[in-house]
């Protein structure tokens, strides 16, 4: 059981502040890897997730990317930290949280792309000018911030 699940047993559905990381994995064709999520079903987003106790945001990014994609990422570069009232989330089960997300990018990755069926329906590289319509709103902002700098 992860940190968040243990914490939820104590606090119930009250709002929490949760820290996580996401990664823009850019291939040699200047495309970004997105995952089509199981929750919310069918919505596309960046690979990443929530921090466990004792992790840095970089360690969280590397662990989550491996768990969700089968890829090992290196040479992470920070895009920005995203937080504030616009990052409030209420899940279908009633759990509430404010996310603090470190967004990174990298072009350095190894391994074979493998879909974690517990978290994703599909993994696919997309060109920046042809992103899917159903994309996590905050991840769209992170992708745009990356594009403004590159």
C-alpha cells in the first residue's frame, strides 16, 4: 500500500496536498509520449504520478515512468512546478486534493515501451501540433510551456 492510500485511511476524503512528477519523453522525431489513461477513462496524459515517502521529485518521475511505460529515463530537465487553486482535483470517489507537480522533459530514455494495463489503455508518441483532443488540462499547459522554451 502506498503513502496516499495509507493517508486516506486516516483523513478520509478531505482535501490533501499531494506532490507528484510527470515527464515529457521526447523521441528522435520530436514527438511526446502520452498514455491513454484508465482513470479518467480514455483521457490522454503524461506519464507520472505521486511521490512516495523519502523520494525526490526526480526519483518519483523515474519510478513512475518505469512503472507506467517500461522505460528508464535520464537527464531530466525541469520545465516548471505547477501548483495553486487551479490544480484542485475531486475524484469520482469523492477524494479531494491539490496537486503540486514537477514537470520534466528528457530525450534520454532506454527500454521497450510496455503498457501497464492497470493504469493505461495505450501509449503513443504524438507530434506537438497533433495532440489528442481528450488531454489532461494541466498536462496540456505543461506541454505548451515546454514548447515555448524549445
